[in-house]
C-alpha cells in the first residue's frame, strides 16, 4: 500500500515538474510587443493595436499612485499617450463631456474635461505630503514604466497614469490608475 502511494506521489510530482519546465509555444507574443487592442469611441470610432498606440505622440515624465489604504506605488518613469490626444483622435472632448475608461474586469473610471487637461488632481510629494504649488500634470495611457513595456502584472499593456512632465516626482490618488485599459469613450 505504501509503495503504491509512493508511486502515485512520484508520478504526480513528475507530471507537475514537466509542466513547469516546458517551453513557450512557437506562436507566443514576445513581451516587448504585447497583443493588445485599444478601442476609442467618440464621434468617430478607432481601434488601435499596440504598435498603433506607440505610433501616437508620446509624453514622458514621473508619477506614482497612492492607494486608499495608503500604499504608495512609485514614483516611476512613465511614457504614454496623453488622454487629450486620444480624445482628439475620435472627435475631441468638449468642456461638458467626460472620458470613460474601461477595463475588461468591469472597472470603469470617469474623468472630466478639466482632469483630462491635468486639473483637479490632488498631488503629493513622494513622502505623501500634499503639494502647496501643484505642478503641471498630464494624465496618460501608459505603456512604458521605467524604460520597459508595461507588463500585465503592472496593469499592462495599457494603464492610466498621471505624470509630471518636468521630471519632478509626484504622487496622485490611485483609483484613477485603471489597469488593463481596453476601451476609452467620449460621452
């Protein structure tokens, strides 16, 4: 009985080990070019693949987020496309309109026109002290963090972030840092 149990355990361990040592399928997408699509809806509709998003004018800067429980993420070197640029691709964003940013897990964040232009955020220093003189902020669709493509574990390939283009670190509230963005619509 013990030998049979031992044989079963060894067989299970061998199967599990074989699954951990396999190679990636030949058609696997390299992490540097994620298989991603972004749908933009407005007065016109646009669907962009990963390369299409990267071909748009980019903005770089420094930003980080703080969760509602006080956990700080960053600051990071961020590169992405400004939300204003994305809205302009589908007919623009009027002062009385909003952007709705969607993720496949059902999360949605609504951002008004002032926020698209970087206003209305409460910025903090990396020490989480509110900044008396807020710097210029730019909300972006981030695709690169610290010089590398945004990994899925980091909310990639596309995620919303708020950055300071002059390079001074700034932290903003994290609920707007939507992960895994797949659709943005003007309403």
